[in-house]
C-alpha cells in the first residue's frame, strides 16, 4: 500500500531501524517512495536473511509478522502507549499533529521556573523542556511559597511574597485550563471529519485487536498509557473490548486501592457449572492520570466528561487543580500521590515477571520512573521488549537499547515507515482475529508444500506458533 502516513510525511532519505529475531545489530534502511506510492526500503548493510539490495513491505512482512505473532502469544503481554498513538490517529484524520500544550511565560518566578524545567528535562534526557516540565516546576515553587507565607501573609516582609504567590497560582490555574483545553481539542480532532474518522478508527481498532485477540485462558492483555486523553477507551468501545480498571461503580466510579483479580466469564449454552473466560477483555491503567479523573473529598472519581467536549467547565470542577493529571500536584499531595503510586505498582507487577512481553508504541522513553521498571523487567531472561515508534526521539530509544545491555531481549521497529500506524496494521502486526477455517487453510497450504514463490499468496495467514494455535478462542476448540 502507499505510505499514507499516520504521522509527518517522511523525507526522501528517511532512516528506518529494524532488529528482530537473532539479529545481533540494528539493521538500518534508507526509505524511499516510488512514483506509484509503493515503499522501498534499502538496507545499508547486509545481515542474515537480509541480503537483497531492496525490499518492499510485503517482503519484510514474511520475517517481521511471524516474529511478532510468536511474541504476542507469550504468557504475559502488555502494551504501553504514549503520545505517539494519539498523534498518529489525529494525523490520519486531520493531516496534522494535535496543537498540544504550549510553553508559557509565568508572571512570577519565571526565571527560576524555566531553569528548573530545563534542569529536570536534561536529567531525564529529553533535551529541551516541555510545557509539563514548566508546570511541574511552577507547582513545586508554589508549594514552597505556600509554606513560607502560611500564617505570615499579614506581616510587611511577607506581603510581597504573598502577592507573587497569588500571581503564580493564577498562572498555574490558567496553564492547567490550557492543558485541559488542548487535550479536548485533540479528542475533537479525532472525530472531526466523518469519512476520515471512520478510517482512522478502523486503524485504531485493528491495532488494539492485534494485541487483545488472545485466547481467554491466557493472562489478559494489560494496556498502559501515559496519555491523559481517552482515545484508547474510545477505540476499545468501538472494538467491543471490555476494559477492566481499578474504578468501581456506574454513576460516579470510585478508584479502589485493592488489587482484586477480577475477570469476566460466561456460561456456554447448555453447559452449567463450567464458566469460560470471555474473549476481548483487557486490563487498563492510565499511569499519569486522566482528563476525567477528579479529586473529590479526598477520593478519586471518574466523571462523565464527553469525548472531545467543546467546553470542560460544565463537567469539571471550578478549580482545575482538582483534575488528576500528572503535572498537577493539586491541593492535597497525599491524595494526588495516592493513585499514581498504585498505578505504577500495577505496571511493575504486570511486566516484571517471567515470560512477559512489553510492547511500546509512541512512547518516547522520556519518563525515568517508567524506564526504571522496564530496565528491571529486562533483568529477567525470559522477558522481551518490543519498541514500535515513528521516530527515534533525540536518540533516546537507541540509547535505551544500548544502555540496557540486554539487546538480545529487545525488538525494534523504528521510523516513519515501521512506526506508521497504517503500515503496522497492514503489514507487520499479527492478524487481529483468526477464525478456525483460516487456520485450517494455512495448515493445508503448508502440508501441500507451499514454496517461496507462493508465499505472497499465503502470507496473510499468520503462522501457528509451535505447540499453540494462534489467537484461537476456547469456543472454536470445542
């Protein structure tokens, strides 16, 4: 297919990075697009299995898709998505990235805020600070000033400081409201054009189902995201994927700290006393909070905020600082720390165990607390990390790859071609759902000695992992 990008269009000589299977080093490709729109990838050097001067996506699929299919059938599978997923879907609909949250100048202590934001960004390896770095720095300074002026605001020497604190707090409220408005704007962009929206949602659904189409008897897929928007929830709803999270209730769901291993089962018709695991179920955790989470009376609740709402004020509290998104330290630090600690504990518990595979898409490896957990995961020899990304942001991805010292446990598909959402769905990710007839047909083709010349016709049938039937449901086996 033509490279209808779900991200910025690639340059003529765009560098793509690939590492799969037993490859010892990263294989780099130059990426070009022919006049007919067909993608051509030219390796800069040869590697075992990659001796040809150029490849089409259908050629690379024969090596990449079976490898990912085998990994996705691991005992434990987790997906970590970052801002790149929202950007990809938004770009596919609108032709541009979301407007996002802009850097700003603060009325008070701006020099100190910018300096601290730059220091923290450099410490995390992000280079230039982003608006959230600024906001976190402003919140820390405001917390310190609040301690200093508390009980002393009426004294002459503290009045000036109290005035500056009030100005800073007003700026922080404005910044938070701008962040909320930017998130809602990105959500509206996804549903803004009807025709493109349907196409983009189909891509999103196919992407999610590539991971969620697991046999019910296997451990559930666990989806993690650092995003504040509700794109994954929206896509899961369209796909019919049931998400299990820590919230309990219907009208105003309440966040619970208890980690009960809740699951969904059903009783097959005519069979009593033998409940079966329901297909299409995934666990879901938002590591940095969410646009529709609020702090209410020292409890975390999820409110009914419409997807892509034009205005947030009718739904959210008057005080934007009660919205639980990561840059926000809020008024009650104890309450704010509380959900994030539990959420990150869920992430560590899900990925740091034997036979676990973690797939990242659109995550730039700019959060050290998450990177630390991933590094710990890789100390377990049977774990594996798959990095799918539209770009090698500030070389952070390849730096993490080399610094981990566990390169044999890492798969890379990086670049505007490999990380393109449409290309991943069309060529490289496992088929989202496999019916029994397709599996039998694939087995018959192999039994009849399908040669390399006919593989192009049969490549749409993913391989059956030895000892397993890929993505079959328990119903189909009965």
